[in-house]
C-alpha cells in the first residue's frame, strides 16, 4: 500500500476477506487490488493471504444504541436493515478522509448474469449461501420467496398466491377461492358459494341452502341442548353417494414444485 495515493472521497473496488473483526464492531476486511498487494509470506492454513483495510458496512441503515442512549432516551435496542457480506463478495469502498481507517463499503459489484438470463426484468432481491432467496420476475409476472433449499416457500402471480412447505402442505389463495392442502390428502376449499372439507373418506359441504355431511362409519353430534332439524327427516346417508364438493386444482401444486426445483438449480 502506498502513502502517496490520495484516497479521500474516491471509490475503489475490493474483495471481502474471510477474517473476523477483532474489535467486534461488525467491520469487514477488504482487499483493494488498486492500493494493496498479496502477501505471499502468509501461507499458514486459514490465515489471511491478502492485505486489507477494515471497512464499515454502509449497505444498510442498521443502528444499535448504547446503554446510555437506551436509558436516557428510552429508545429500542436496535432498528433498520442489514445486509451481511460473504467472503469473496466484490464491493465498492469509499474513504471519508486521507486515512485507511475511514473506509466504508457503499456498494456491491456483480459480474454474473441473472438466474433466468433476463437482465432487464428479473429482480433478485436476496440470495444466501444456504439457498434462501426472494425475487420478482416481470417477464413471467410472478414472484417468489424460498427459505433454506425449499423448506418454506411463497409464490405468486396476478391470479394466485401459494404458501408451501417441502412436505407438500400448501395454502393457495385466488381472487375468488381459498384452498388448503395437507400432504395426507386432506383439504379445505372455500369460495363465494360453498365451504368444503375432506379428511380421508369423510367430508362436509356447506352452501347457502344445504349442509351435506358424509362419513364411512359414524356421525356423532353432541350438544348440551336440543338438536333441531326443521322441515326435514334425518336419515342415514347413502354409502354409495358421490361427493360433489369442489376439487382443488392439484396441478398448481405440481407447477409450484417444478418452479421451485428450477429456481434452486439456477440460483444455487
């Protein structure tokens, strides 16, 4: 590193190094090739192979108050946003003064294409090294959020929003209906005309005029007062009766799983 270089208010590209801040202030050690050189003498396994400057992370506005501020001003402990930086990340560094101790990380540099090759319409909002990510895709007009390799997911477009678990349990919300799927095959369906529920071979359907209940074995009604059936006779349901409750579109769940696999393959 040279002392002749005027660095105040200039911007430099650097690379985040895998070194923890010894002062535990959240700083990152950044190697700046334009100002620094590789130290070939540091060959010990796990040691820092580069020279670097300690820089503050200015990519968010996260703030943590001191104990005095918390006591005197009755403030909450912390607030704001924070973006962690992984080793190897290309960053933009700016120095506030002619002092290498005033470096601030003010931006990121990406040399990779978007996961779906659409530079102008694909917005990757977040991606982690454990394959969690969030995106907006203006080309296909959908969005998604996935946590830890698809263990929990949220997908949506202008027609529906889906929330799913990797076990196969899915909640699907449309403009005019809601369906809840359980991986056992049970589901609940709700629209403006009916509510349907199925568990195994039993089902309940409720609409504006009727309540249909069927169970392959017994139907039990317990009440602390009288159960009254108006204008009708309670008879046993025909075991051969076919349920006409609304069937949810399971193909949407299959499409969800296919999109999830494709996105994880592209982003990972």
